[in-house]
C-alpha cells in the first residue's frame, strides 16, 4: 500500500508567529521587546526557546515543548490557510535554523476519510 510523507519547513519568523499564536490561544504571556534569537534545541531535549531583549530590562525567554510548538504551527497553518491533512502522524524535526513539520499519512487515510463521509451521509439520512 502506498504511503505519503509531507514535510513543511518553517523559518524563524514563522516559528515566532506560531509561538505567538500558541501563547495567545493558551493565555501564556509573551515578553515585550525585540526577538533576538529562536533557539531550536535537539529532538532529545524537545524544546524551542524564544529570546527577547527590551531596553533597560534583562533578556527574557519563552520556552515551548515540541508538542506545544507543533500545536502552535498547526494553528498558524490554519490561520494563514496552509492546508494540513487531518489524519496522519505529525512530528517536528530541527531543520537548519528552523523546524520541519513532518506528516506521515497512513496508506488507508483515504479510506478513513471515505468512512467518515459515509457516516455523515448515514446520519443525515436518518
């Protein structure tokens, strides 16, 4: 059975926007000031750190786990109309100075979608 893998690369600017979306949705504070660094830590650590500097204040950081960052990226994709498949195993991997969202689609995703559509038609017919 054929399988599909989709990879979407996000640069640092997109990571910042996705982190901001996540923080807004989950009511987490983002420090004021200028973003000076996006630090993507290895998969073994599984964390993304955003470093902010502001005039007269010490630098501040926001740390998001890979799971939180993935949720932020998915929400960001929805916000800017980047289509993502509903079904599939999603994971993050460091890629250069950014992150890659890797989506492994099961070979039977089409069948799952067809079954979901059939269930909706059945419910509508009742």
